[in-house]
């Protein structure tokens, strides 16, 4: 098998086009509204400040700290959930480009991740600006080392998203399943609630990949240090994801066109 | 590298998914209850779309594909443009391919005409000064005035065709794949577009066109392949030159997709 036949090669060689597709789609979603892409951010801010005071009281924690916790939690959740859920319709949605313009199907897994990154970046900056206006919130410093952390997650999500997009092209009832599972994960994952020592041992926390994806960048921002255990787990998942995605590509590359 | 298209005993079995007992739910149920008989078919239905098709085209060859509906003409074109991988046999296509099978693909109704041009050029990987030239030339040919900066969803279908047609014929290809002869726009524009299309085809080296219009095929093509149920039943190698008179006549004949 040649190097140029691998999925990874196609990801890289189509990344420029993927960026253009991603940019066009981010703009496209809110093209006919006045606030445009700002809607992505507004919805985040509404959730943070809508839920924040009530939930801080329920959990009996400091409101300022809780604001930061759920803000980062929700931003990274949106990033992870958005990439996974949008992967379902990815190949199906772009089928005419794949069929008629012979654009490589790998392009759209990359564009999907880039799209999520663009939204994440905007949300991140906006939420920081909101924090700066609030005296009660001490926004933590951001180090540039957050970027390699997010890059690792982006790579993982691109490969996993590729697998999801292929499976949902083959089985059209897969996409509602993904949606339901992700809804479940929203409540199983410490996003609105925080981990206490007495629940840290729960298997559902220890083996929840969505938790790893959210906690790694969030923990790094809040504590200033990387959780090595989570990093290791994520690296292993990424590696497995790459191997499985490559195998899928190799096996189904010729057949997938008939699924569309 | 010389331009060529070569098929050697190409067969295509077209599997039909998402039909009958084909869903994830039914698959899982079948795994759980292997003996149940009412859970749909286990195997995927396959249509034998093409069977052992062979031909070779070199520079200057114009191939016409004829045959009744469902005989495999469009499928064969999609094998040539690389969409469908053959189930058996070998396909060799050397040269830059312009596939004019679905002109409207990739058109975003919310983008303006100009943005759509740029987006299509992105998809085709066209860079640098050529982009600017093509953009200007397409806008000039389309001749739709200020509409070029309005969203495409505002366009009438004729206006959209006036934009898409020059865009699809803006890059100089070696090999052109066409499904039906194109006739777009009002009478005035049709004349203009037929001239452009002829020019476009003259620059290309190989043409493969599927059509029901036998007169057009005979006048345009040097080789004619007749398909029926995916089988090649006749391959004629006439040396019929495309006569100017016949081409003129085509302008008046009702064309296919537009």
C-alpha cells in the first residue's frame, strides 16, 4: 500500500480545501441573520449566566469560580459534541461534491474539525471578554500550551469523526443513535457538576472518553497543569482511532460511494 | 503523457443499500435472533450495471454512447470520471477530465453568483491569476448584469444556467464527459452558448457523450457504442466527420439538460 493511499495522507493533502469549506460553512449557517456567527457565542454566554447562579447555589460552591468552570466546560463540550454530531451528516451532505467534482471524502472530516475549531476559537475569545467585564470573576491566565492539547483532541476527533461519517452513510439510522448517546453523555460527564473525591472512582467517570476530552483543556486552564493520566488515555484513544480509521478507509474506500 | 481513455473488460456491480432489510436496527436484531425469518434479507441487492465493457480512445476520438434508459450510459460516464470504481476490469484515464454530468453540483443558493464562481474554482483547485481571468470571463459571458452580486436563490433557472454553463466550460480539459447535449438560456443565449460549447469541445482531445439524439451522435462522434442492460451490443468505428451543417442543425434541436 502506497503512502498516498492512506487516510492520513488524504487528510493532509486536502487540508487547504477543507479550510475553505469550513470557513464557508461557518459563515453560511448564520448568513441571513444580523449577528451572524456571534450567535454561536451568545448561546454559550446565555447558558453560562443563565444556569450559573442557580447551579452554584444547588452545588453550594462559589459563584465566580463556578462561572469559569461551566463556561469552559460548555465551550469544550460544544467543541466535542459539535464535531461528533456534525460528523454524522458529513459525507451525506457533501455527496454531490464527492460524486460530481471528485473531491476526496476525507476532505470533509478535516473541514468538520476545522469548523469546530473556528467556533471554539471565537467562543473562547468572547467568553474571556465577558469575564473581563465581571469583577466577581478572576479569569485564569491562558498559556499557549493549550494549543497542542487542543490539536491532539482535534486529531482524535477528525479520525473518530471520519469513522462516524462512514458508518452513518452506510446505516442511516446511526445518526439518531449518536445524538441520543451524546445527550446521555452531557449528563454523565462533569460539565455542569463537579467531580468530588467520593465519585471519582465511578467507572463511568474513569472510562468516559468525553470526560477526558473536556477535562484535559479545562483542567489545564483552571489548574495550570496537565493531567498526565488523562493525556495518556487520550493519546491511546487517538492511536486506536487512527488505526481503526485507516482500516475503515482501506476496506471501504471503494465501496462507500454506493452508500450515498 | 498522451491523453487516453482505456477500458478493459470493465464490469460494475451496483450494490443497492438502504433498501429492504438493510438497516442497523435489523442487523442487530438478526444478530440477536438469527433464526427469525421476518427480519429482512441478509444480502445486499446488486444490479449488474455494466458487463465487460472494453474500448480504447486516443487523442481526437469522440465516442457516442447510445442505448435505452437504464442501459448504463450514465453509469459508464461515472466510471470514467472516477466516481464508481469498477468491480472487475481495468480503467485507465490519462488527462484532465471535465465531467459535465451534473452542472449544478456545488452551487450554494445563499451565495452570490460571484461567490459561487469562486467557490467552484476552489473546489476545482484553480489558483493564481487564472482564477481572476476565469471569473471575469465567466461574468462577462453570463451577462446577467447586477444579478451577479445577488444570491443565486434570486435567479431564474435560465439565469442560473447562464452562470453555470460558462463556469463549467471555463477550464480547458483533455477529456470531456457529457450526459446529453446542453442547450441553455433563451434563444439569444443558446446561440452564444452553442458556439462556446463547440469551441470547448474543439479544444478537448477526447469526448464521451451519452445521448438519445442519434442524429447528433452520428454527426459529432467518430465511434459509437451501443449499450443494452449494461452490455456492449455494438461498437462502430465510423469515420464520420462532424459536419458543420449537422452542427448548425443541432442548435435548433431541443437539447437535454440545461
